[in-house]
C-alpha cells in the first residue's frame, strides 16, 4: 500500500468514529422532541395596541445596570375589542437588556427593557414582543453652541434618561 492510500483510509476511519455517535444522538433527540406536545396558547394583540404603565422602581441611565429587574403596574385597563385583557394595576416586570449613559458628540442615553410574559386568567400567555425603549432627549444647548462656534457641540454629551418612580410610560405592541 502506498502512503497516500494508508492516509486516506485512516481519515475515513477517523471520520466514521467521530461522526457516527453524533448522528445516533441526533436521531434519538429528534424522537424525544416529536413526543413532547406543547399546549401553551399565546395571545397576540394587534400591532397598534398601546398601553400605559407606571414604573414602580426608578429608572436612571446613571444608576441602573444591564440585567436589573424593573417593576411596573398598569395605569389603565388594557382593552382590545371591548374586552379587558389586563385590569388596571396589574403588576408587570421587565429586565434591562441594554443601557448606556449619554456620550460625547451629543448622543443621548438609552435604556431598553424586555417585559416578561404574563399568564392570563384563561391560561393563555400575553407576550410582549417589543422592547420598551427609553431615550434621553436632545440637548438644545449643544445645537445652539454649534451655531455660534462650529463643531463645538461635538464636545458636549447628550441627555441622560431619568424616570423617577411613578412616571407614566407608553408601551406599544408594534415593532
């Protein structure tokens, strides 16, 4: 046998040893997934649906951190097609998924919060598909200074996000 054929034979044997167990595992794993049934029903609201929530915890781009849990309560009943989906004062909770303070060049602070799903009284789950997005406002002093002295506004920071406890925030189910 030539060294080339020995090498090819060795490669084929090693590949069979490596890949054969993974194929068997994938077949067994597929059988397990097919036998599991999921009876959870998700409630999907129309995209233009909005709700007002009140933050119970302070939200501040200077003091909060990624993965902080934030508590809210519903300001008014969530009504769709004359049916109350969530009553007023329902407690909600979310986790901060992205946060950064204001930055140079006038960039404002950002806080993004993913609201946790809620199980309704009928057993279905209300899913919140979009993140709650809070952004600091424009710093008009920066804009004015750029008019007087060109490019001077680049040295200023944008505004921070600050929502004290009790602030009303609007959430939209629209993407």
